[in-house]
């Protein structure tokens, strides 16, 4: 129930109807625990406290609640080894694909192409294709631990590929086709794949884009490659001859086969997800069948309130971890809605059109999308029938207070769940519960089973702004980084606080909820005052003259340089905008937040998953070369990033 769509920052803007609580995932789990004689108190806070005080009991019972079936030898839920050496459910077996595919009927997938073409894939058809592809892979010699990789858009074949590889016990990895050849090779060459599934072209922005030359370049740099499967159904671009045997998708799934699932150890590698590649070679983050499955089911059943038969749309490319969550929705018995191409083409309103037409119950988007909708003055609840929509999930970056108000003023009486997690854990640290109120600008609560805290630099817990840390192991923490001896893994998460996971985000706990203040490694630190970049974005990007902004703080010897890069909105006057930015920062934050310089740029660079390239820009300003700060194939606009490199070089030239 909306309490006040114009509520002030921090005020309650929505609260659940008490009578609906029992039907939510949180309510059903609490009732399940009651049936196991587990008293967890009256509300979510008590449930969370029990989940982190008794993690072994929590995960054992949650697995049972989620219907996850184990084989192997029963034993302890986890070992007593400190992070990162904790092992979960040792001796137990399962298969991720089995849990997703068995026991469901009706529609499994809905695929929507950029031109509006629509298809439905039934559960029976999905199981048949997975069985046939798995059999084909086996005939090509794919076994436990072999790598099957894909260069595919968000289409049904990508889902089939993941599930077929998982059913065998092979290791899966996928890149979106718009990634540059260098970015793809820097990822897949590490894995030594035996099979590549690839599309010779893909649709994006109304154009059919030919990728044959790039794919030839990629294949030539994968010496372990033995077989290629072409997926050409979604493009007019034909496949090309290759040095290794290749077949079309239709041939690969032509022969009927029995659906067979190989039982694998709980920690058997399932997939490799890659870091954004903004610094150095991308980290290959390895997750196991069991850890990924349990965390995905918890995120979907509890923190998304996704239910059997629901339609779930998460706006994500195949390279973003949220695509894995979209596929994992099958394990709930929900229908995954796959949107190929640019989901906001030809207009940003298209996401809402699809949500209405497909009667989506849970919609996942990035915070940037919400902010763009607000700037475009969209009113989805007026223009579309969103009666089926129960919740809106927002992630990717902090959602501004104005974003909350826009949702409740223009989307409707739904549960808004802002959440924060990461590719690193294929899940969330903090998120939402449909049984809790929503306060403007605040994430509702820590996720079940996650002992997440805020620590200062000395390693002391604080309720104020601090490093986001996790003090007890989670099942989906990476098994390893691919090809790493453990040193890079340790340096990434455990170097700052030994034995404690430091994620690299800046977090704050308050009585209203939780705030994420952006990446701690790009947090501004001027004269000892630590400033969150998200605070500046909230103020600056709310101005109609500003399309987007990026702020960094660079230590330059004994000096500290804090520029604000601004992409102007169409028709905006730079002089007027500069005055408006300065005035807004003074009025809404303080003079301490004023940048040293406002620099107007033709755009703001991002990773291909939408994250602003704050750290690479900072390193450019500190004198690093462009090729050392980012893999150009993994950014959304390499030419734009070169513009920033020129700016940094020119500034170094004229600086004393």
C-alpha cells in the first residue's frame, strides 16, 4: 500500500498489507520453519538474526524448503575452515540443471526479438532440446570439467546451452556478442574451451550486425577448440567455414535423446563469470552447482517473492550475472522472459510495453533505467496495464530518492526492492522483503544467511559509512578464480581484513534501512573526508540539464584532483548547467562536495554491464596508459574512453 508517493527522503513510502504476508516467500518459509519446530520470532529481522546465528541449520532447512534434492553421503553442512577455505555440504551431490528442469509443466521461456517477434518454449520442448544438445556434446567428447562456452545474445539457445553443459557436469561460460574480440579472447582463452556455441550475427538497435570476421579472429586464438555450433536463427548473417568441425544448431539438437543428469559434488564447477575487466585480465569467477543453486533460489523465492507460474523479466545481457538469475527462475517454476537485442529500442518505454503484454509479475531493471524513465517523464501505470506486476527489482547502482518517488508516483502500488550484490557471489548481500515497509532512498534489509556489516579502516564495526564486509562464509562465494593459485582471490577480497570478505562497496546501516554509497575503491577522499560518489550523482543527475555524470578523486603526488565529468542533456547550455550544478551541490550537499573542475564530455563510459568506469578514469588521471586500465572490448564505447585518455594526457602536459 502506498503511504505517500511524495514522501520525503527516508520517510516510509510503501508498506505491505498484513493479510498478504502469509502468501509471500518470507511468510511461507517462516511457516515451514514453524512446522520444523524452529521459532524465529514474529518478523523479518528475527528471521534474519536466526539465519546468521545458525547458518548450518538455516541452509539445511532452506534447501529442503526450496526442494533441492541431495544425493551422496549426509554430513555437516559446512566445514569449520575460515574463509575463503570453507566448504559447503561436503560429500553431497546434486545437479543444477536437474533442479531447474524437473517437475514443471506449461511455458518455460518466452522469447521476444527486437522486431517484436515472439515465441514460447514449453517445459517439454526445453527438456527435449537440452537432452538432445547434451547427447550431441557427449558424442563430441565433452565430459566432466570440460568447458563449453558461448557467444550469444539473450535467446533460448543460450539457456539450452547452459543447462545441457550443466547436465553433463561441464563448465559453462558465455559472452554477449557485442563484446570486442579482445575482450572475449581475454576471457575464453583462460578456460581452454572444447566447444563454442556462437551466433554469426545479432540484432541490436534495429541493425543485423555481422560478426563473422570477429568470430574468425576469436576462434583462431582458442587452440583447444574442437567443435563449433552455429546459432543462426536470429540473424540473416550466414555461418562461415571453420578450421574445426562445425554444425548448425538444428543439427545439434536433431536427434531425440534421454534427459540424463550427472550427479556432481556440491562444489563441482558450474559456470565461470567474469569481472568487468576494467583492470588487468578479467577474473574468472568459478561458482559451484550447489552454492549457485541455493543462493539463486534464496534470492528468487525470498528476496524476489517469485512464485511458480509467475513471469519473470530481468533486463540483462548474457554477460551480466542477472542473466543467470533469469535462467535460475526456472528452478522456482516461473517463466523466464528473454528480450533479445536492445530492450529500450526504439524507446525506453518498450520495457514497460513488454512487462504489460507478457503480464510480468517480477521485473528487474538497473537504477539507471529508472532514472532515465523519470527524466523522460514516463507514466507507465497510465500508458500500460500493469495489473500483473507485483514487484520491481532495482540493482546495478544506488537508486536515488527521486527514483523511489518516481516509481510510486508513476508505476503504481507495487513492492520496490532495491538490492545490492555482485557477480562475485551470484547473489545479493542486501535487498528486500515484501513483509517490510519501503523507505525513500533506502534498501530494506540484509539478505537471509548473510552476516553483512559496515567496518571502518581499522576493522571495527560501525553503524555509519564503512566497508561492506561479510564475516561468515556464504555458499556462493567463489570456489576460486580460474587459473589462480589463490593469491589473486585473496588480494581481491581478504587482503584488507584477514579472514573477512571485503567486497569493495561502501555501506551504511540506519534505523530506516541500508544505504550503498558506491565503490569504496573509487570513494572520494578529500582532505580526510570520505565522500560517496552516489551522493553527488543523486544531486547532479536530477538536474534536467544533465544526462549523466561521473566523478573521481585522484591522488596526484601531494595534490588531490576531483573533477566532475558531465554529459549534457540535448540542448543544454554549458554555462547555465555549470552554475546549476554548483548551486545544487552547495544547497543539497555542501561546499566540500564541489568538484575542482566541471568537464563537459560527449558521454560517460561504462562497462558493458552498465557500471561507470570510475576507477579506470582515476588511473588515467594518475598517469596510467589506456591499455593498462581497461580492456577496450569490455567497455560500451572504446572511442569515448580514448577521449578521456586524451583529456588526462593534456592535463598532465599543462600541469606544473
